């Protein structure tokens, strides 16, 4: 049985989260390397602040991506559950209609048989 779409959405979001966090860490490392090479204290502080900001922004973006994917997967799962319930209710309704038609047909045949017996 193939995996449902909500599971696939969650798996893909995890992969994207990992790659986005790796990119954020690379950016942070780049700025930390620049801070290590800086000659003066204000330059070091500026690059360290840029590294912290780059990591914070990357983490926030990854968090937003994860929440969006989770919301999408949850929405899809809810919709599929609701459609399943509706389909089940429709099947019950159709079976009741078929049963009622069969009963009406049987009653009609019984009426015809009585009329034929009476004559």
C-alpha cells in the first residue's frame, strides 16, 4: 500500500528542514570565520552579530516551513478522513435505497399474485 500524501508531505518537510538548517549553519560559519580573521574588536563583534543573526533567521525560516508543512499535512489528513466518512454514509444511504426498492418490488409482485389468484 503506498504511503498517504500527508506522510510524504511530512517526510519532504523534514528533508527541507535539514537542508535549510545546514545552509544556515554554513552562513553562520562563514561569518564566524570572518570574525576570526578580523583585525579589530568592533569588526569581530560585527561579524559575530551577523553570524548570530544569520543563524536566527535560518532557524526561523526552517520553523515556518515546518509549521506550514505540518498544517498542510494535517489539513489533507482531515479532508481524507471527512471524505471517507461521507463516502461511508453515502454507501449506507444507497444500500437503504436498494433495499427499499426491492421491498417495493416484492410487494408489487405479491399484489399481482393475489389479483391473479382472485380471478
